[in-house]
C-alpha cells in the first residue's frame, strides 16, 4: 500500500510539472506567432 501511495504521489508531481511545461511552451509559440504576424503587417505595402 505504501509503495502505491508513493507511486501515485510521484505520478501526480510529474503530471503537474508537465502541465506547466506545456503551458509555457504554448505561450512561447503564441508569442512567436504574434511576432511573425506583426512583422508581416509592418512589411505589407500600404
């Protein structure tokens, strides 16, 4: 029973850290997309 509890706690810790990593990656990709959009808008002839 104790091993199961330790395993469950470790799995929960990994799941929480993975969510933070994915969220951060999503923000980075979104930021890069905004930069590309802004650059394209600035380069577009008026």
